[in-house]
C-alpha cells in the first residue's frame, strides 16, 4: 500500500498534473467538438482567496486573532496574489470579524499580494483605511428580497450607500472590488433573472469598481444557468473585469467555473479548505475549495502562481484550529498516505 | 438478429446535439448507467443484506434509469459483498425498460450469470499493466483472452457485453497512463464485440485537461457513440470531467446513487460520482436523462440509512437541509 500511496503524495501531485497539459490539436485531424473544447481556456487565472473573510465568517467557531494572522501569512507564502483578509463590518453583526484592525495590523504583508477588506459603508471604509487596507470591497445583491433581509435595504438603496464609499475610495486612491450576490438563485426569491444581475454588475462597474465578482450565493447554478447569466452580464461589463464566486452546495462549483473560463472569465474566487458552510442549508458546503480549483486549473495547464502543497498546509492548519475536516477533496485524498 | 445488431439496439447511433453560447454542442439526451448496487456497494465496507440490495435496485428501477448494474459474478472469496449475486438477480423485479448488466470476469462467472437470468454482462479491462496484475492477477493481454471467451459465449447467446477500461486517466501504481494505451485496450474490447466502452478514471485523478487528451486519442479508434465515462470524484473533478466529455460528444455517463463506494486507494476519500449531482448538472443544462432526481434521492436516502452513513451527494445533502429551495 505504501508504494500505492506514493502517487498521491503531495509533491507527486504537482509533477503528475504537469503531465496533464492541454494539447491543441489540428482541426483537420479531430472532431470539431474536441477542437472547441481544447481552445477555450485562458493561459492564466487569478485566484482571489476569500477563506480568511468569507470562509471564516461562515464558520461557527470563533477563531483567535493569532490563528487568523497565521492563516493569512501562510496563504501569502503559497503564491496567491489576492487575499480577502477581513471585514470592517460592525462586530455586533459579525462577531468573527471583530478583530479586524488587529488582523490588518498583525499580518506580514508580502510584496505582490493584495489584502482586500470588506467595507459595507463609509464608516467601515474609513476604519479600513486607518488600519492600512490597500483595497476594499463592496457587496450588492441581484435579489431585492435578499438585499432587504441581509442588509435591511433595497438594492438601489445599497448602491447609493456604496456611492459614498466609492467617492471616498477614489479620493484616497483605493481600488474597490464589487460583489454581486444571488446571481443565479436567491434563497427567498428563487430564480434570479440574468438581466437583473447584469443591471447591478453594470451599476457597480460604472460607479468605479475595477472588478465585479459574480456570486452564486446558494450554489444552485449549473453550467446551463451560469452561461445564461454570464451572457447577459458580458453584454454590460467587459469580461476582463469579471470574476466568478461559485458555491459548491450542490456540487456544481468546478463545472460552473469551467464554463466561466470558457466564456473568457479569468478570475476565480475560492476558499482554502472550502471554509464557510452555507447559511441557507445547515451542514451543506458553501465556498468552493481553493485546493480543488487549483488542482483543476493546473491540470488544464493554466497558470495560477499557486503552490498547491503550501496551500494545503494552510488548509490543514486552519482545519486543525477549527477542529473540523477539510471540505477540499484534493486535501482529503492527498492526506491519506 | 445478429449480435452486432443487438449491440446497436443498446446504442443511440444517432446522437442529437445542441449548441450553446460557448460554441460547444452538448448531446440532447444522456444515458446514465447506474453502478451503485455493484461498483458502489462493492467498495463499501459494510456487507449489505440481500433484501436491502434488492430493495435498492427495485427503487432505482422506478426512477427512470434505463441501466442498473445489479451485481457481479465474481468469486465470493474475492468480493464477499457480491456473494449473493444469484439471489439478487433472481430477487429483483426487472422493469421492462431497464437493463441489468452484471460483471462477469471470466467464463465461469458468465455461465453462472446466464443461469441466474442475466441478459447483459460486462467485462473489465485495464489500461495499466501493473493494475491488471495486482487487481486480477494477470497481464492486460491475458485478461483480453479471458474476456474473448466471455464475449464469444455471449455472442452465441445474443447477450450484449459492455466493456470497461480502468485507470484511463492514471494508475495508483504506475502513475501517468498514456492515452494511446487506453485507446489500445478500448479498441480491443470494441473490436472483440463490446457494444459500449466505459472509460474509468479509477482513482479520480483526472482533470478536464487529461480527460480531453485521453478522449481525443480514444475517439480515433472507437466511435464516440460507443463511449461512456466513469469518473471518480476523489479529487472533486468528476463533474468538470464529465462536462468535458459531454463537450467532446460523449453521451453516456456512469454514476452511483449517493456516491456509494469510496476509493480503495485513498482511505476515507470518495470514489464514484453521485448520480444525483450528475443529474442536477445535466437537467440544469437542459439535457434530458429520463430520470426523476427526487426518486433517486429517495433511493440514496434508503441505502445510506441501511449503511448508517451519510450520502456523498451534495445535492441530496443540500435538499435535505435547505431552508429554502431555489434549486432546479
């Protein structure tokens, strides 16, 4: 059995996947379908690591500040270029993020890595800048009901709130990333119209967000609904400014990411160890695991800059801290030596 | 009716495809081959009582699935879980529009299967020499000779034979497997008379990149409508791998209810992809399968309860706990 397991040792994973490079075939020799499938992918994909914020925010156990800092430092060493570090939201609402200032001040900032933070309003933005945040993010919803239940105001009202943040960010020279939640389905409204998603994405982009992350908040999307939604959004926002934030609640995340890449998207959000369950389906998974995404991308010959082995180390660390099993299948398989 | 004609009946010779925004043409219909009762249960540690196996298969027969791999006529010394093969095959209520293939590793197994009423059988080859030796104690060539006996005997009785190629995207012993080797084994099985060849990512190590490369090579030697994919979800790659296969024109997918059957090469890891999760993806893409997902979830719930284990299907998990169901 020991020799059997040699294959799935972490270091071997990297070399094995290196052999699974995409080869481009001549149209004359192969079925047209095969050629189309082969030509569809970007050469590089940027991973936006949301584990320390979106992930931890949805974990029940409160994580000590030092552990959060260590997690972010380990992630910084894995080659990730964007890490969502914390959220400047009121600790009354999100106790997990109460140590936002200590985390921002405590992490070792690696050159070349952007440490993004959530800022739901102007006050949060000001606190974030004071704590040294180089980049912020704002969250809109494509569903009216979700907006009302989540942040107690309509979509339009939330965008007005964000206008203040955008103005302040422009003055301070701070880039802003925009998120749209419920891009496929809403736990309250059901199906969400692609045109609504496009409308909100366009507003955020016109307001000045450099990138719009489209979130399948409850993970109900499939390659069918994903392509329909992206088709509508790409009409309004350049594809180079779009990212996908897929949840794996129905196991569809990687398939959805694959079609998004085929539509020209080259930025993918994910969470180390798949941290962060789904608040709308008790016990079900939420964020897609960064390890599983990176495994797929590397297998396609797509560059990410990420060292999968170091990433898995970070995942193992946080799972140990949280006393929970990883949600990453790659981590699970590679650990069973 | 000739053996070949009979095989064709089991194949959709004309697959209709419809194009999408990405330029890919997906099949309009995908046949699901449900392997839970055999491949799934075979890789579960707990021995399942015969009555439970029969009930599982009967529940699956009512879901719209058209192919259910019922059992394996392998020596009970090697696979104790399948010791009740004859009782299972005789005990199930065979629905008229459902096929119940059984594994037959050799002529003896084939004869026992026929005596028990089998009307379709399957043989398992490997693209890896080492895997073949370790798994069935003979080389790939030797195994092909064994299967030839089975296929010839099946031809005489007009019993269709499905061929499997394991380690199509990697081997736990050899590591990387050349697509040309997979093609070679697939071609041999096809030319010997197997009506369909299921290409198995036995350790789930494949990605859309390796799946694409392997299928491109195999399709040179075996017609696309005779190919199926059998993806394991050990590294979470099964659904994107299946999606890639569909984009290449494959229209037959193997899966196991509740994702039964862990990976014997990675303790505690998952193995077979869940039928429920595959169906969710296909239906979401507007691809028809004829299968009622809710009924499959019920069957999955039944067998998980019997096995005292949680489902591996994310769809089943989400559906059972979602406070609000906005899913399809």
